[in-house]
């Protein structure tokens, strides 16, 4: 039985945990060779070990162009090319509007937006030279669809991701490189656990109460799992999405209507 990504080479950033880990595992199960890229080298190595010989760990800070280029070079050296990039690496903080600092703003935009740009440029150059097209999948967020009083910088950065996704898609369409985004909702990951703790502190709630409250608002009645995102990431990386580009797919249990 063949997988949807047989023979493809993929890079997944932020693959040491959460959604990135789930995507890396699913890509490998679908037949891809995977670069498991993460700022945390130990986490990247652990996930690559879980996957086996079709995965290689690469430590990377996506804010650093030379490290990003080394990550792309590693994919080409190890597996002979590059077909798929998943820009999953991201950061977020819950900060009241009046308390948001320049450092907070720069941190989130440097990772979530500038890092996406550097990774997409480096991957696209290889894909263009290969001449066989490619797929770029960007992780946006439901937070990029609307503003939130305590999440200004993060919401703004993810809105920027959605806009960048559109611009990159238009720039790369002549090269048959499809560029699409996924906008998850509240995903049950270590990242969301930390966000929920920050919400609890700022809203004077008990630990765990923000997660329970947000989960109650989800029409499908359960919190999102990383594997829910991985399925969409496979679709957008496979031939099934060859005539789709510049889109942002909501994968949020029905929390956002359009």
C-alpha cells in the first residue's frame, strides 16, 4: 500500500513537540523522508528516533538565516532534494495590551513571521531549481482571524502569517509551488497548556479553568488534538491539493465560521 507522500522529502519546523511532532510522524507514515527541525535539539532527536530511519533531526533557530539554510542543505544532502516545507515553529505570549513591550512584539514577529519568510525563501529556491514544483504549508491560527484583548501581538503575528501565505502563494504559483495555511483553534499541546496557565493568572481563574471554558465553546465538543492538524497537513502536502493555493484552512472544530 502506497502513502500519499511516497518518495517526498519534507521539512517540518517546530517538530520537537505538539503539532509539529504529529505532522512529522504522519508524513513519515505516508511515505515521506522528514527533517525534524526544532530549536530544542534533544526534542528533535527524540522525535526522529521515534520515527526511525526516514527521519533526521536538525537543530534550527528559524530567526537565523544561516541556520535555516543549513537545515535546507541537510534535507538535500540526506535525501536528494526537497518537496515539502511545513512552517510550524511558533511562539506566543498572553500579555495585556498596555503591558505589551517592544521585546514581546519583536520576539513573536521574529519567530512567527520573519522565521517563516527565511524558511520559505530557502526552501523555495531549492524547489524552483528542481523544477518539479512543491508544497509549503504555513501554520496560522484562529487567533489570526480576529483580535483578542490579551493576545494582541500573537494575533497580529498570525494575521501576518495569513497575509504572507497569500503573497508567497502568488509569488510561487508560476513555479507550481502550492502555498497554503492551516488555522487551528485550541490544540491540546504543551504550548496550549502554557497559554492556559497565562490566561488563568491574568483572569484570576483556577489552573485548568481556561481550557475547560474554551473547550465548551467548540461546536464539535472536544479540544483539538495535534493529529487533527496532521491530517490537514497531509492533504495540503499531497497531490490531492494540486489545484489549491493561497488558502487558509480552518481546522478548529467549527469555532470560526468562514
